[in-house]
């Protein structure tokens, strides 16, 4: 998921990558992406782009 973030992927694009790579459902992938982004934000590791 770090590679997706570095490329500027959207939340939905990151979830799609999880669905394709891990054969997860879209719902689970979106929840995983949201949790990942929240953990990075809570750690102060995200910068707003734009």
C-alpha cells in the first residue's frame, strides 16, 4: 500500500489493488485501506497533497 500512496493513488484505487492481489472483497479492502490511512495519520506520517 505504500507504493500506492507514493504514486498518489486514491482510496478506491488502493482498495482495488488489494482486491486484485489478495482476492479480498471490496468492502473488506476499503475497511483495510481506511484503517491503514488512519494509522498513518495518527502517527503523523501523512502529508496532504495539493
